[in-house]
C-alpha cells in the first residue's frame, strides 16, 4: 500500500477505495499508522485531493486514528442508497448505449427489488449480465430475468452451476480457494482479501479453475491480484457462507500464517519473525489435522520455525545438563569440604 501511495503522490486526485482493508488485511499497527500518516500528509500538502471510501461499519475504527479523525470530522460525505430515479438511470443508460431495450415490467421489478437493499448493486450488475445472456433479441425481458435467478439468486445460481460441474478434487479446490480469499468478520460482515496469482498457484490451486471463475465473474483479477468479484457474493451464496462458518478457525489460522510469512520474507527471513512457543504448536497442530493447501513459502516458514524451535530446545537441554553437572560438582565439593572439616574437628 505504501508503494502504491508513493507512486500516486503526484496525482491531482487520489482515491483510496475499500479503505476498510486497512483494518482487515493487516494487524501491523506500525504499517497502518505509517500509511495513514503519509496519506494525511499528502492531503495537507495541497498537491493532491485525497478521497477515501470506507464502509459505514468501519467508520468508528477510522475515528480512532487521531490524525485521520480530525480531517474526517471536517470533510465527510455520507453516501446513502440510490433513489429510484437514479436506479432507473443506472439500468437504462448502459443498456441504451449498446442498443438494448428493457421491458417496462422488468425495469419496475429491478427498481423495486434493489431499492433500500444494502449491497444490492453488485447483485443487480450480475443479474443484468445473466439476463442479457438469456435475452430475446435486443430486449431484456422479465422472463429471462426470472430464469437467471433474479436479484437474490442470480449470482448464487452461477456459483452453484460451476460448483456442480466440478469433480471432487475441483470442489475441494474451490472451497479452499474462496475461503483463502475471505477475511472472516469479527463483529462485522465478512470481507474479501486479495491474493496474488503466484501465491494461489504455489499453494496448488488450479490455474484453469481460477480462469473459469474469473470468466464467470465470480472472481476478478487486477494486475496480478485475484479477489472475489463482489463482497455481495459472500452473503448471497449460501454454500460459501456455510464454508466460512464451518471453517472459521481454519481460515483465521491460514490468514494469520499468510501474514506472518509475508512479514518473515519482508524482513529477509529474520529468525525474530518466526513462530515460537504456543503459536508454533498451534500452527503445527492445525497443519497436521487440517492438511491445508499451503504455498511453498508458508510451508518453509513453518518448517524453519520448527527447526529453530528444536535447535533452541536442544541448546536449552544442553545448558540445563551443564547446570546439573555444575550443581552436582558443587554438591560433591561441598560434601568433601564438610567431611574434611569433620575429620579436622574430630582430631
């Protein structure tokens, strides 16, 4: 994030979208504070206008960052739901640009189902795409919309069709892939996280499966980062919700390991960043019991952590052995001295 910020520092307008990832994708308070300080400094320099977009349920956490809260208190815009007129324009305008007509009944239904429904715009986008696939000539119809699954079911139906077409290994892969791309919420809604193509392929995820999910608009790729296309999918696909709820501990362990590995690599594989003690024991137990798909760097991190811990234990045992020998020697010497004293006194 800091590299991206520095690279864009000369822009007239800098927009940081999904600002809530400042809290969901890192536990490193130093890095978080450094990013905010640089962002606030840029906003105060006059070189750029800075806009951040953050989910309402993370606003309170932004206000806990002193430097940021002072600016937010003076410059904030609350973005509510779109009006019915705005929704009609968002639906009709793009369709008209490509020569598509929309049945009046479909337009009325879309506006009715989306109005006052949080997080519905990505679902609307997907439902319109699936309706277009089932269109009649150059018209989007209510019948095609219902066959697509409507607002509530279109994206879930797409995911289920793809899931049903996979063999057992593919089903295991897709579950592991989606749960790796989710950050379980702690008192907040679940959020998505990005992972590089290299990380996913190194962990054993099939490149063709990733491409199929991108083509189905369930995943998206930007530069080299893959993520769930819309956070709305997390709550709209019941199977994914079940995976997250059933595998929460495994997901948290995986995300924690991924972040720890990244920090270890960033430090040049400094031993100070390795797992130790209870954290290492828990991670090794999790690895043995859950058999997760790990990237080579994550496996190496655990292996080196275990080796260092064994080395430290062996050194500690040797030190303890030396202490016992020294203590025994001291006791023998003391007994000998006492015996000599008794002999001397007896004489």
